């Protein structure tokens, strides 16, 4: 098998094939292994978030009541030190995983010559041909750069170049209120940077349960973030102090730095997909079926290159499933139906399953139960009194439909709910469980009790 791209999907797919005795070569054109997940996206931004919480003292404010300010003289080098250590450690893990599985690593840019043959051109311009029974495309995605924006990666950045800035700005304009935009906007707001978030929608992250989205906005507003909803940028100008953004409404935003997080597209430039009989769809991604097989039978694709949900966690599983199907391994046959989403804003959010709004759209008679961190001993110990866990369940039989969490450790807590959803459990599962005390996980029990109380004492909405 030939694997093009050594991000999460490519690495795990290659390891799966090698584990079952297949001869595998991985092609990587980037300087570093690990793709965006390790180098520019998932890990760097999440590690940066922890650094922001540390340097800003934000976690300590809820415990000690002290309002910390950003340490004087803090440089980008100081701020990024931990991030760089984590990223390098993860790159080494990828290198070791390839080595222990006997996977060949070929450096260079790949281009199809036919459905089975890939030419790899290295730094010296010499092409090497690889031929595989199976080919897995796992080249990831790249930021969309609107042609009217002059990116200079000094004052105007996209999400892949943003962390290359030479200093922490006093002010930041973020255009695009998706997950990446919200994560970076919240991180820099926590650091005391004046942040303006511009988005064309009417609320933050509209795919979230509306109550959770509203709580996120409240928390970010309390930290000092400025929101510009249902807005479009019409013009960007450079000034002596930074940048000036003119919005469609006439609003003018002045900032030292601008981040454009306006979506991503499949990173297939130079792959010569047409020679393999492939093309990207109207959304800019490679189309696959439920087994991640493309319309060319021996070619599979996984990870960000196929679009939604474009998460490192799902990309890894897609790569494994693709390989098992391609070679007929009776091992991993599907990606779990319940895919938790982790959003590393401040506060963090995690979500899986139905929302109130999706239940209403589908005509499902549902109810909700809520557990609040403020009523949980561990929540008080941690200093998070604004967090909440929300359970959505079917009114008729109490079967769990969705779990939504905002607050400390949300992305860890979600897995208990995801497992219950995958197994088709009801609220009674949480009622009957014994949880360690004091723990945040115990909130599940009290959210379930709250749900039962809502059934008994209040008329629930019909879907």
C-alpha cells in the first residue's frame, strides 16, 4: 500500500496495514511528520490554550478571587515554549510508530501517474515511482485564502501561519467564527488581548445546542471579547499600527493583527488526481463511500481531505477502517456512530448526539436534564462555577439522545456520555452508577435526576 500524507489518518492507516503484514510506504512532503494535527492545528492550539490559562492566571481567578494580568515582558518564545516541546514529542512518536511497524518513509511531493502508481519528487527534483495494490490519500486540508486578502504572515495570517507571529499583539481581529476562529479568539482574549470576532452568522457555532452556544458567548463577553455577528468584511487596509477592517455595516475595526479563519479545502494541489480518475467535489473534497473507498476501487481517502467532520480523532479511525476494508481484514469495520466533538475554547466545550434544535426539527418528543458545576464539589474545588452538563433524552423511554458540556474537562467528560449513546442506554444508567466523590463525572447523575424531575413535574416540549 502507498499512503500519501503522514497526518493522523495516514499514520494510523499505514500502521494498521503494516500490523497485518502488508508492505507499506508513506509519502510526506512536509518538513515534519504529523500533518496539521501535530504541527499547525490540533496540538499547537490546544497546548497554547493551556499556556494561556497558566500565564493569564485565569484558572486561579475562580479559586482565589485574584485578577491576574499577563506577565510583563512575556515574549512569544516564552509563550510558545511548552507548545514546541509537546509538538516535537508528538513528531517523535509518529517517527517511532512508522519505524516499529517497518513502514517506509518517502520524502517528497506525490503525484499520480495512474490509479496504482505515484511519482514522488524530492527536494533535489529526482522522481521516485511507487506502485501499490492499494493507495490511501490522507493529505489533509489547507486554509482557504480569499484572493482579495493580502496575507503577509506578519500582520495578516491564516490558521496555519498564525502561531508564527513574532509577538503577542495588543489587539486582534478574527474573521470567521468557526471552531478555529473561536478557539484562537478565546485564547487571546484570556491573555488580555482586545479581540474582535467577525462572523456572518447570528450566533457562535450554530451547530451546537443553542443553550451551550449562548453560555459560551456570555463567558467570552465577560472576558472582554467584542462580537460582530451577521457581518461581512468589505475591505482590509494596512496602517502604521497594524490593520484596518471595514465591515459591510460601516463598522471599522482597528487592530494590530488579523486572523482569517474562513474555512478549509482539501490539500490536493499537485496530486494530479485526474490521472487516477479522481476529482474533488463542489465543496473541494474527495468523495468516498461509507468504507472510505473512492469511485476508483483501489483508492481510498480519509481524514480532512474528505471533509466533515475533519477531526484528528475521526481521521485516525477512518484511516483504520479504510485499510481493513481495502484488504479484507476482519477487524475494524466501521467508525463509531457517535462522534464526540471537542472545542477547545475558554471555556472548553464537548458535544455528541442530538441537540434540542435537532430534536425539534426531527419531531422527537424529548426532555432535558442539567447538572451544574456550581452544585458539584469538584467544580467548586476547580473554581469553575459556570460549567454545565446537559442531557437530551427521549421522553417516551428516557433513552439518551445527546450530551452537551461546557466547562472544565468537558472534552474528557464527554466520553462517558458517548459510550452510553453508542450502547443505547437510558437516564437510569447514570442513576444506578456509583461515581467517585468528589468528581466532575458525578454531574451525570445529577443531570439525570434533573431530567427525571422535569418529566415528573413539568410539561415537556413536543418535537
